[in-house]
């Protein structure tokens, strides 16, 4: 009998030890060890909601699958509104997936985006979920006016409507139609209408759509009149000006970017004295006159702007930028992408913008060290700046960039694509040391970078050397990094990925034209478990073994680009089919060793939505 009880106690102790290893956590305090078992599902709902705010979208979904409490927390309206239901390239009918499954959903969708959709005659989706939709986007969809109205009559709580690049809608939209078709729904909560990219937009289209929104305060007509002839463009721009004049006290956000506007349009816009904008997007392509310059008067009028986008304003010169910095003290976002006339003299005035958070100077190739030093790195430096884009600025030297990394160490986004003169193994070390809060880093075509700079190993000169103290740093010091672009850094090899690539939060990685192979991919997949988007285009050493490693280890992988990877065969596709359960986008164009049969088997990946494959005629012409 004693032997029986002894075995029973041993079995119970073994079960308790297994239970303790799985569920119990240690807490050390004052030399004592406390054991506790967490019950996350018992946390108050308000605390659960706040905790989830510290996680990105993928981590939230992973937590929701592991804990019922976090799953309930994701049903909070804050997270439902931040989640977009994106349906791409299907025929929108009730008996076709994913619409069929969505009709049985227990949740609602405040934000819906439809891309490349062909609409059928009728769907119960809008009657079921239209009441809860607050943001609705149609992008490149084949639709007609009656279909649009049949959808909008269910979405009376709509706050934002975007119809982008839908030419079929406006081509089939007649000026005089049946009375039943011309009924215009009223959307009392609609605040924003976006019509970007609709080059066939006419006056009656515009009047009908803005007439649905009595409380409209945001209008986007970017790239709507660029391809039109001069007479039609002049007519449409005048019509927009008349609308802004009639609603000058209501409109707060106006976007007309990527459309060349002349001084006459700017003069009319500046004459609307009651127009007080918070956001403005323009493309100034007419020479600024010395007297009665419309852009100068407009700048002096819009003193409340917080967002200003002047992308591709080829005639914007220093005097305009100086006036902007003088008259717009509230400015938080300033985009000067491809403003080629801007020089150091104008950039030095940026020091007056104390609230600036986002600055884009990409491809302003007349800017040099002097402008950056005088505009960004003075005693009144941009302490609030979080996003800085300096791509293709080839006149910036290493010394100035080193000072940037020291002075602007609160940046979360840094774009240095094409800055091959200032980025080398030594200067990149200062990024790793000072800018530890970076979440996005673009080093595209920084060809001077090597493994020594990325890893901090075998550097000719350490970043910090004081007496006997020598310190070097690596990309692993950027603990919060989520997006990294090393495309074109051809001197970075497997050594970097094997030694110093422990980035737990890295979500997107672009490695075009790198010398990476399966040993590097193996360490990369293990040390970066959060990877969702990987680009191996033109990486000649990526093979089937690399795909096997990625498919087994990267459980969150949604996008994989393998364009022109010549070593990938049907076996690599089989690994993806067997192990990838979340893959949505796949690019295998230029992988000529993949046969048509293997491409056909990709339907086995149930989550796959878009495949860019080879054209069979192209393969036959190459004799492969």
C-alpha cells in the first residue's frame, strides 16, 4: 500500500511541476522569490484597451488569438475604426468570397476600401453593414451612377467618401438622366470627399457629389485636371474656385496637388478672404512674378495652416519658402519634394518653424551642408521633428549628417535613400547610437555601406574611442525598427544577418540586389519573428532552401517579392504552398525555372490574393 501512495504522490508532483513550468512566473523582491499565475482575462476592460494601444496591428491580432480578454478588447470602437476592410480584385456579389463569408460576420466595419472591384446587380452587404460605415473608398472600380447611389443610400453615417481613379463611373454619367436616377441622397455627416485621379470629371459630376454633403470641410481634387486640354482645365479650375468662394467659411482642407496651376488661379484663391485652411496641397508650375504674385498673397492669407504639400512645384523659389516660414507659425508638415528651385538660402528659414514634425526635402538637389546646418541644426533646432526625408541629396557631407544624428535624435522616420556621399560605415554608427527610437529607416542605394558598418565588427575606426574605451554599434541597437530598406547596398552580405540582426519588431525588410543566401536567411527568419513583408528581388543567391526557411519560420508573412530570382524552382513554390498560411501577395516574375504547373498549384494557399507571375510567351521566347 505504501508503494501505491508513493507512486501516486510522485505522479501528482510531476503534474504540478509541469503545470508550474507552463503557467507560473517568478518575481524577485528583497531576496524572496514569489510565484504568481497571471490572469489576463480578468483585467478590467478599460486597462485592456489601453494596453493594446502599445502594440502594432499584427501583435494585437496575435494577442487576440491567445487571450479572450484581448480579443474582447479589440472590439472597442477605437480599434474597429482603425481597421480597414480592404477587398481587392473580385466581382462583388453575395455568392462569391469573401462577400459570402462577410455576410455572416458578427462585427461591423467602419472603414471599407474597394480596389479593382466589378459590381454585380445587387448585394445585401450594404444593407447589412452600410449603417456602420464611416469611411468608404472606391479605387479603380468598374461602377456606374445607379450603383453608387444604391450603395450610398445605406451609408447615412458616412464621414469620408473617396472615389479615386474611377473613369468608367464618370464616362457613363450623363448630364440629363431619368428623374428617378437623379435623386441625390443627403449625407449629413459627410466631411471629406476625395476625387483624385478622375481626369474625366465634369462640372455636373462635381456639383452632384458635393451637393450630397451639406457639412463638407475637406475636398481633394488632386490629379483631376492634369491631362485635360487648357480650355477644359481652365473651366474646371474656375468652377472649383466658385465652389470654394461659396463655401469659404466651411472648407478647412483643400488638396489640388499634381495639377499644374498658374498665377491666375493662385490670385483667385488668394482673393477668397474668408477661406482659412488647415491643410493645403498645391503644385506651382508657373513662374512667380515679381509683382502681384498669387502664391505670396495666398501664403500671407493662410496663417492657420498645419499641413502644406508643394510636391513638384518646380517654380517655387526661396522667397516663397521664406514667406511660408514667416507667415505660417503653426505648420507641422512641410513637403517640398522635387522643388528644384529651393536653395540653402530658403532652407535656412525653416528654423522659424518651431512646431514642425514632418519635413520632406527629397530630390531638392540644390541643398547643401550650409542649408542643413542653418535651417535644422541651429540653437533653435527642431526638437519636435519626427519624420525627416533627405533622399537624393547628394551635396550633404558626412560631417553634417553626423551632426544630424546627434541633434535630431527623436526621429522615428529617416529617409536617406540615394545619399551615397554622407552614408558610410562610420556615419551609420552614429545613427545606431543616437537614434535608437527609429521605426523606419531607408538606406536605398547607399553603396558605401559594408558589413563592418552594419555590425560594428572589424571597423577601421571605432565610433567612440576615449583612452582605453572603444565602442561600436550595430543595427541591433534599433530595437523599435519596423521598416528597413537596404536595397542596393550590395556590399552587405550574410555576415550582417548572421551576427547582428536581432530586430524583434521588424515588419518590412527590403533587400533588393543583396548578396544574401540561405545561411543569412536562416538567422534572419529566427531573429526577426515579426516579418510580414520581404523583398528579395534580384537577389541571385536566394534559392529554394531560403523559401523553405521563410515559410516555416515567418508565420506572419503576407507579402513576398522574388522578382528575377533565377535560382527558385517548383520546389520553392511547394514549400510556400505547404507552410504559408497568411501569404497574400507574391511576385515571382522573372523566375523562369518555375513552371506553369507550379504556378497553378499556388491556389493551394487559401490566403493568397495577388500573384505576379511570368507570361508563358516570354518564357518560350527565351527557350526555357
